[in-house]
């Protein structure tokens, strides 16, 4: 279309942050850090390559996703332990915290709950920042690799996409039939994945993850959780996923229980909106 006469003036309007940082009550990271040294390891859940596994974390415990052997990306889902209807909401989390999550960011739940499910307390990759391509680590912009998009784009059947891995894991954990479990699988936090948007076309881009053996991302569970973590068939996501082509490694989840709860911490209540919607 032919640009209007004031096109440049319209494009020159300065943007503002939609949800400014100071609008959110920040996590009390010092209170969480104070109880972490006294926490003991209570459970570990290894995640084999191209598979997913579930784990349970009680409110007030910490869970650490680590990369024990080689560069590997993980796709994380979270549900409220006693009601799968409450789950991680990547879109609103992205709107509140940005495209990639780091220390202090919360993983928020869907409507009508909209409360912190988990808080990120440690990230050994926080040195990465943004590279010259605008890529960062731990995104909430991708959805998860899935067999439907793979079918759409390649015509092939592949069963170890993160979507299918998470579906099998949740079905195994809960006893739900596969189709019911699948309906609970949602958009993920891409743990250790290095991604961004191309500046020219705005397309979703990825590159080899900077994660190495020994790196981890650690969370504080704000409510009782079931988590599911898939070791993505893309491995370090340098080239492709939805196939057995990439070199893949295991991931690990460790659960730590502090001796005492953090000072002044209580599990957050569901959102207080009255849900009358103006009627
Ligand atoms: Zn994947």
C-alpha cells in the first residue's frame, strides 16, 4: 500500500513498556536464598534423551533442572498438583517478564488463577544476556515441538516431539487416557534454549544452546506442582528438531526441601478478580 503522508511521523512514535517492571510485586529473592543452604535433596528425576518425565514439588520446595552430560534443551510444563486445570501460561508470563526468563521472573498460571506457580532463583547462564543476533536463553516465545506441525511441514510421523513426550509422561503420572492427558499439555518454558526473532523478517530463530554439563536453572515452587520436563529431540537445538538427527543428552530434576519456610512467605492465593465481567 502507498504510505500515508504522515507515515514517518506515525512510525516515529516512541513505544512504552506494556507492563512496567515496577507494577509487579517483586519476588523476595533474599528470603528464598536465606533458606536454600539448609535445604536437603529429597528426590531426583532423571529425564532420558527424547523422553519426558513428571516430577512433584511441594509448595515451599526448590527444584533444579540441570544439564548433567552435554548441551541439551528442555521443555517444561507445570500444573497445580491437585487440579490440572491450573497450568503455566507462557503468553501472559511473556507479557509480564519479556520473551526470555531469568532470575526473579515468575512462571504465572492461566486465568482465572493468574498467580505465580514458580519463581526462578538461580540461573548459571545469566552471563549470556543478549548476543549480537538478539538471541537470549530460556524463552517463552516458542510453543513446543509437536507432531502436528511436523506433519504439516514434512508430511512425516514423528512420535518423540516434546508435545508427545509430555503427553506420554503426564498420562503415565496421572493414569489419564492419552487424549485427555494431551489436552492438558500447554506452551512451555524452553529451558536452556537460545532463541530470538530475526530483525529483518521477525521469524522465530534458534541457535546452539550455550548450556554445558553442570549448568542449571533453579526454581522455588510457590504452590504444590506437577512438572513435566522433555529432553527435546532437537538436542542443543542448533539445527532441527522433530527427528532423530540431533545428538541428544539427558536432563535431571532435583527437588530440595528447606528446613524452614522462607521468612514472610505463604503460597499465593488465586487472582482476586470477582469474575462478574461487568454483568
Ligand atoms: Zn522439543
